[in-house]
């Protein structure tokens, strides 16, 4: 029994497209209902009971227990002092809190639009997401209603999470939904996201949401029952039960996207998501959707990733892993030392060159003279403003251009170091 898993109060669960849809597109109502059965029972405190969870890819799988469960008592009370990382957090009457990060919007929209496979161009992906997201949330809403659980839809882009005000609003919305007893269903806002502001896969999004909501546990559900030391289909390979750190799986060759053709992820993105969450102090269980009930109950299923780091400022994790740089600043040697070793803000005097078209508030890379990225931060000036500031002190700039120029180009509170 994994005690920290079984005792986790606030849990983020991520489920992939292949576990919710048919290979040709379209939602599989039985699979959605089976997942909801597991989550509703785990949420109400009956997750200690065994069950088979969500039906697997093949037709011989067994669907989890359905329909008759009773939701636990709800309320807006404050949780007691016992527990793990969520002590003192407002909750729904002592129930386990669950945030569901669900793929499937694009996949659900394929069949209604007459598409046989996931399109490669962004425009048709967004059209499919527009149709499919409504179908997906409607299915979740109806299924959770069997247990008296209300669903709240939250769609995110990287802009919503790396910019200070947007990040704060996303955090408040998720916290308030949980405090009011609702179950947030999170997805990337595929309909409006561009290539430059996309998370790219919901595994990474789930890891970042887990940090955003200060989760005690992240569960990644797939069509494979864990990480293996080789091809799971090949004879002689074995499931890796526990990962204590990156060195434990350095020898493992990890596969990419699955054969269903409806998702964007694969084992590579799941292991990377587990690494992000574990480095932020959050334990992770990676397993198949059919083992969801056992995973949430803390039983020895799938692959368990032990926490390897401590929690940091929420927004800095998003800045490091979710934001796509809109440009780059080349620093002189003195500025590199100040930023990397001294953890100082970047001033105009230390900038040698600027690249890209960006505006104030955008994420940019900070590079050394050899072109290596050493940090990432939110810039306080537009790209077109910066050339006339190069090599000049803030005092000189304020005297010549006004007090608005007596500020950092990137403040240290909006800066994260990139470790190779």
C-alpha cells in the first residue's frame, strides 16, 4: 500500500483520448461512465473498495461498477489540521478533492465532422475541438450528475498560466470550484490556442495544474499499465514499479504516441510530466485507465514516481515548462553571472542583443554570448524599445527618458533559471 497515495486529499487525474474514445473518433459513453464511476467513488471516500476501473482498449475488458453509488456529504467547511500538503485548505466536507484533466475534445469532434483521423493542420484541429469540447463536457456533466456531482469546465492556454494576473485568476477559479464542491474538468483551450501558445500535450498540462492547485497526488491514466523496461508487447519485459529519480530510468527506451491515432502524447510525454510533478514535490502514479480505482486507493499498480524536489513558486514552474519564448536577449558575461550566480534582475546595461518580436509581459529566453539559454523570464519592455537601452544604466535612462525607464528589463521575481 502506498500511504501517501491513499491519504492524498487533493488529486489531479489526467486521462487521455484513447481511454475515452473509439479509434475512429467519437466518445465511448461506457468508458466515460466507467471513469466517472471510479472518480465519484474515490471522491466520496469509497476509493478503498476494489474495482476494475475504466475498460481497456480491447473489447474483453470489464467495465467498472456503475450508477448506484451515493455521493458523500458535501459542504463548504474547512478541512481539519491532519493530512499532507493540503492542510487547512477549504474543502467539500472532508471528501477527497479531484481535478480532472481530460483530453478528448479533438478526438470527440472527428466523427461528427466526418474526419477519419486527427488532422495535422491547426485550423481543422481547432474546428474539431470546437465541436468536441461541448460533447465532452456534456457527457461528463450527465455522467457525474448520477452521483450529484457538479462539473465546472476550465480551458487554459499558456498565456493564462505564465502571465501573473492570468495565473492568479486561474488558481482562484480552480480553488473556488473545489471549495464549492464542484469537480473541475480542465483541458487546453485548443479552439483559440495557436502553435506558439500551446501546451502541446495534456500530460504536461496535468503536471502544471497539479502544482497550480497544490495537489497531493497526480495520477496519469493511459492505455498502458505503467512504465516498462522495454516494449510492453515484447516477451521478457517487466513493469517498473517505482522510480526514485531520473537515474532509475536513464537506461529505458521510451515510446512515443500510441496506435489509436487520436491523441498527441505517448509514454515520453507522460514520463516528462511525472518528472515535472515529482521535481515540484508531488508524487505521481502512471497506470492504465483500467487500473484507476486501484491506483487511487494506493495499491501497488502502475509505476510510482517518488517526489524528488520541493515546491517552488507556482508561476515560475509554469514559466519554465509551459511558456514558449517569444524572443531572446543576449547578455554580456557580467550580466550572465549576475543573473545565474547572483540571482539578480536583468538590467539594460547587461544586454548585448535582442531577437524576435515581443511585447512587455511576454516570456523571453536569456542567452549567454555562446547562444546557450541560461534563463527564461517575463520582459518589461517591447522588443522595439530595447536597442536604445543597451549598455545604459537605469539612472541615466530615467534622467533622459523618464521614470518609467528606471526599472529592470526582467525582474528576478519573473525569472527562472534553466538547468541543463
